[in-house]
């Protein structure tokens, strides 16, 4: 445990254990871990599992907890302790790092914006957002499918959810990529500085927005949180900022990668693309299978609350267990021919890319809807789209996705 803490101070422990090798294709590494057995122990004190049934049951098991608000990037963001405006990284002080009962109460406050009905009400707005970007793209001979499309759609969708004016969307996009880009840990002083700056600007922005919504409430998420109460008290400003920050960071980079991964698959498989053009409802199967084979979040971590036995091994209290979601999704005991992409696979949805149990992704429905609309409309509007240059992947271990995907658009007649 002490070793893990020491490692955590220098960055994400799992990223350290898995190393920075094979970032373009991490899947052979997961297979090696699978070969070591259903639960293997790393010399640094972590246990790892690639087995679907174990990952799934640990995520649902109340004898495991998440690490509460650990500064896993190992940095105190506050230059002047005691400043009224405290900086908190949304991934460190959020639902993701909270256990019941506080987790249950806070999650219930934001859940109403993500019900199937709330999502249906947003569908048309999302279609409009996607079409507005495509209106610009169809007139360009070539563009970057990640930077000019996949990044912009989720940013705008979340900004829309928050009621944020258009002229601030570019700021959000910048903050989101800085915060998500350093989730594996801060390696350089430059990165530390960039994260602190993004946090300071985002926090200041949310502070202003909270004041504005107090005076003039609307039907957006921030207005809802400002009105909300916890134990009979209005929600503390730190909690509003942390929840808003989480919704933004959690919903941004991940969805970018889902849209990018789906587009890449369709660009590389003309038959699949034709099926999508003939029958737009096939987008659903493509999205689900991209989630399975290329999960935007590759792993998560849980800790034992008490001594227990897992896969025949004794684990003392506070033992960290790395749950390799990306590897569980390719477990041959659950998925036939697991490395093959098959948009018609009957059980793709058994993937664990949105986690499971009480931390199951709140935005899963929104992400699915955004990606389906984005892929459908992209190929309907530009059926002749093709790859036009090398694709580059992010250098992060946990968040997987591309940074650039040059494409060329031959316009449909
Ligand atoms: C939690 C994945 C999109 C909001 C999670 C977790 C995963 C995940 C794996 C749980 C982590 C754990 O158990 O340790 C994804 C993926 C997405 C996506 C792959 C897109 C493809 C979104 C969107 C939003 C969102 C669009 C909202 C706008 C959240 C929130 C949590 C969460 C609030 C915390 C839930 C809790 O701890 O109770 N997501 N997510 N996510 N996600 Fe997502």
C-alpha cells in the first residue's frame, strides 16, 4: 500500500505498472496479463484482472470502494492555501472518488438530466449541433475528423446542457483537453502549470456562472444544482463546481474517442459503411462494438474495504485491484472471436466500458446517442469520406483515443 501511495504521488499507479509501451496497440499487453491467471499480483503491490466475470463482480461488490479524493496526480493545486477560491481537480473530488452515502445523495442530484426521457428531449438539439458542424465540413476538401468534428460535438453538447454561451465553447474545449490529457499523471512542470491554469480558469468561470444562475435561473444543469439541497442545505459552491467539472471532463474526452473510433471503423470497412447508409439504425451496433473493442476508458481501480478472498487469493484490507475494462471486453469466455469487430454481435452490450454497479457511467445514454447521431449524419452527409493521412493516438494509458485523423471529403452530388 505504501508503495502504491508513493507511486501515486508521481502519477497514476496503473499507468506506471502498465508502462508507456504499446500505447498505439495495448491489447497484446492485456493478453499477456490474461495469461497470468484470473487475478495476478504485480510486484508493486497491485492486483490485476482481465477476466470479465471478476471485473463485473468486483464493480458490483460493496466490499470494494473507490479511493476517496486522493490527490492521485499528487499536486496541491492551491498556490495560496486559504484562498477563497479553492482549486479541485474534477476527477479527484467528484462522484468518481466518493463512496456511499454521500455518493448516493450527490448522484441523485444530477441523475434527472440523464434519464431516457431527458435524453429524448435533447435528441433534436444534438442533431442540430452535429448538422451545424457538418455544414462547415462539407465545404472543405479535407479536415481533421478528431479536431474539427469529434472534439467539437461533445463540447457543444455539454455546454448546451450547462447553458454556456457559444463564445466560451473554445475555452471549454481547451480546459477539457488539458485536464483529460494529464489523467495518467503530471510528468513535467509545464504540464503541472497548464493543469493549474485550466483549473483556475474553469473554476472562475463556474463561479461566475453560479452567481448568474442564482439571479436568473434557467432549465440547465447549473441552475438545477444551484437550486438543489443536500441534507436541507443548499449545495455548497465547491460541490456545484466539482459536479459540473466532472460532467464536463467525464463527458468530453471519452465521447470524442467514441465518435473517432466509430468513424475509423466505418472508414476502414466499406461494407459496414454501406450497411449504415442503407439502414441508419445499424449505427447502434457499430457504436456498441466500438465501445467493446476500443473502450475510451481502459481500466479503473477499486480497493478492498476489508480482508477478503478473491479468485482464491487472500487480499488484506485496502488492497488495490486494477480492473482492466478493455481486457474484460475481449474475454473469450464471454465474446466469441473476441478481437474481431462485429457490429452485429448479439452480446456486444455486455461490455464493461461504462463500468458497472453504483459508479456506472451516468452519461452512458447521452454518449451513445451523441455517437450514433454523429456517425449517421457524418456518412449521410459525406458518403465519400476517406482517410487522408496517418492517425495519431494519445499518449495516455487510461483514456484511449486518437488526437488526429486526417480525412478527405469528396462531396456527395
Ligand atoms: C463514470 C466511461 C461519457 C458522466 C464513468 C465510468 C466510466 C465511464 C468507465 C466509471 C468509472 C469507474 O467505475 O471507476 C464513459 C465513456 C463515455 C462516457 C466510455 C463515452 C463514450 C460520459 C458522458 C457523461 C459522463 C457523456 C456526462 C455528460 C459520467 C459521470 C460518472 C461517469 C458523472 C461518475 C458516475 C459515478 O461515479 O457515480 N464513465 N463515460 N460520462 N461518467 Fe462516463
